[in-house]
C-alpha cells in the first residue's frame, strides 16, 4: 500500500513539474494578413515555444491537442469549420475568400487531460484582409472566451506603433498582463489600460507574438477529473514589414 502511495506522489510531482513547461508553449496561427478574392489562402497552426523558435513536431503534440477546432468567420459573419491536415511541424488548412472585407480565423481547444489540478484552454486568432476593411474588422468577430485583436495588422511596419486589444468574455480585458515577443526572442510584458489595450513600437521587421494568459479559479470536473482552475491563453501573430 505504501509503495502505491509513493508512486502516486512521484507521478503527481512530475505532472506539476511538467505543467510550467506546457505553459511556456503555445498554439498559434500563422497566415498572410492579406488575401485575394477567389484565390486559395493558406493557414498554418503551430505548437511550441515561439521565443526560442522551438517548434514541436505535429506527431508529438501532447494529449488530444491535435483535435483543435478552426473556424472561419467571413465579413458577413458566416461561420465555416475548416479542416486541416498534419504536416511535419504544423497543421495546415485552406480557404478561398468569396467576399471582400476582413475574415477572422479562430482556433480553440480545451485539452482533454487535467494537469495537476488545472485545465488547459488554448485560443488563437488571425485576420485576413481581402480588398478592403469595410466589413468584418472588429474584435468581437472572434467569439472565443479570451482573445486578441489588431485592427491594422495588415499594415504593421517597423518603427510604427501597434495597438492591441485584449478581450475576455467579449468585453475589454482591463488591467491584464500581455506579453509581446519579438522575432529575435526579446520579450516585454505590458498591462492593458481601461479600454483593454496595449501598444508597442516594433524595432525590427519579422514575426511578433502577442500572448494573453488568464487563470480562472474554478473548481469542478473535466472529463471525470477534478480541477481547481482553468488556464486560458490567447495568441495573435503579427507580421511586421
């Protein structure tokens, strides 16, 4: 009986030790911020540590992470679930725009397994501008519980300020910590204002990651396992020219 108890304690220790490393990893969408009506547009989903350029091979994604949902919201608010296929280091999907305006791509997945006493909830989004931004260019097009929005991601440039909006349950996420990661791995933490916004000025060209993590203290059961909290993360990649 004692040996079983010891084994359980050891297992719990390793789960708790493993969880922070999972937190360092994120799911994110990469796609061109502009598209062409009638032309196929590629979307890629990656998992790994962005700041270290450490991409996890798709076959090694933990638990049921590969079962994420990917939804496309058109400028006219039409929702389409997209299918993806596994490549060596990412999942890949496509859509063909048939409207002008801003398309929103939304990824979500709540991990099946409970880690320690925590549920992991991953979220990501991206916007694709087709011809103009007359419709669809608003933050709440992304209906995930936690999300990020950049109004002018398609024209992001080096040395020009970028504004980022953070939302939680469809409303501005005030006084929340966001992380900005530069192409060279440089990181900075910023706190949102009373409008749920931060701003930063990119010093280099390349891909920037914005991360917003929030832990909800909530006890309950998830797939038959007890939990005390739900860790939620939203990501948004910005390509700076």
